[in-house]
């Protein structure tokens, strides 16, 4: 199989685009898809200061490399979740990447905020599934650091992630979530702007990009991801994609065109009485969890 663009040995066939690409052309292809997303969805202005949330995985590290290469002023943020073994190993990948590229990496350790408890212990204490706590804690800390550093937060959500989330939101007709599922969320009081520059790139393209770019990322999945509904939805979408290449992209892009129909009134927010970040009640979920963690 030869690269359709330059004739070298192809490493990846992209049926959705009827294209086979070699390593170099694949890297260019992914970079152009990121630039297209930035342009089409007005994600970032030239030279914008960005905080890239990195997990040590292929998507976030590749995103960081691409944004840095495109000339954005970037720093990375790694959130240590206190998951035995896995968190340390993924932090090492993020650190090694930053060092190799000469980029700065900030590290937030969940245990420092919750009396020494990591996500697994907090989940037991709060009797909630680890992923629902983890999502809330990560969103809070990412936003906090983005506000403190006055940067736009960029996350490595790819097309597969967004299409799976969309499928879940549609199956349950979660109007509020559908209204907010955008590639860019603007800043508002207490919230930093958030962007997802990889929304036009599939998981498979990102894995191939990371390998072609010699990015050493963590292959291991978080132990709590096993059996996640999002993985099931991804699998279903991949089966549809197999029969009808390009469906994932059409599903997501078609949704973005109709998205205005789902805009709903944002809930009334007020500052958390403890940390000052916006919340619906008196105390935000993060501070409430902090109080719980303090109790023996
Ligand atoms: S939510 Fe759940 Fe992930 Fe957090 S606990 Fe692991 S699987 S890392 S994206
Ligand atoms: Zn708070």
C-alpha cells in the first residue's frame, strides 16, 4: 500500500477520506485537521495562551505537541488522581514528554486537596462511582488552574470521544448537555474558556500520529475505565463506521450545525461560600467533597 500523496510506504488507510498515508503525510494530515478545527470553530486566536490538560495518553500529548508547533504559548497541566501505580506511571510519561520538548508542566495532586485521599478512597467514602467523582474533580482543578494562569484550557477530546458523548446525550435526550457540547465554551464569570482542538481527528488517527511522531505515551488504560458505557458507545460507532465510513464525522458535524436548537438557559450561579468559584448551591461539589474527606 502506497501513500496517495507522495508514493512512500503507507502506514494508515483512512476509508472515510479514501486515503492511504505514509508517516510524514499522516502527521501533516492530522495537523491540518487540527488547524481546520481551530479555524472553523474559532477555537484559538493567533498566539493565544493555552493550558493543555495532559493525562500522559496519546491524545493529550499529541495535542500539546501540535499546539506548540503551531506557535501557541502552551503549558501543560497534569492532574494526579492518586490511583495506585497508574497515576505515577502516566505522570512519568507527561514529565518525560515536557522535558524532551523543553515545555513547562504544572502538576496538581488530588490528594493534596482531599486530606491525602485519592479518587479510589474518595469514591468509597462518598459512595459514588470513581468516574463521576473524578470528572467533577478534574473539571474543577482544570478550570481553577486555567483561571489562575489566565489561559484557555485545551483538552484532548477526539472525534470518537465527542461522537460517543453525543450518542449518549441523544439516547437520553439530555438537552442541557447537548446545548453545552461544543468545541469551544466561552469564558464566563469564574470559568476559563475551554477548547477541544482534536474534535475532527479520530482515535485511530491520533494513535497513528503519536507513533509517527515518536511520542512515548501511556498505553495502559485507567483501571476504572473497564466496562464504561462510553467505551460501549465507541464500539457501536466503530461498527457503524466499518460499514459506512465517515458516519462518525457526519454525526458530529451534523449535530454542530443544529446545536442552536438545544441551547437552554444556564442555571443561576453564585460564588461558593468556601472557594468563591461559581456553583448552584451554597457550597460547590468540590468543597463539599473536601469537607467529607476531612471527616474520619
Ligand atoms: S474518569 Fe474514570 Fe477516567 Fe477518572 S477514574 Fe479513570 S476512567 S481517569 S477519563
Ligand atoms: Zn467551592
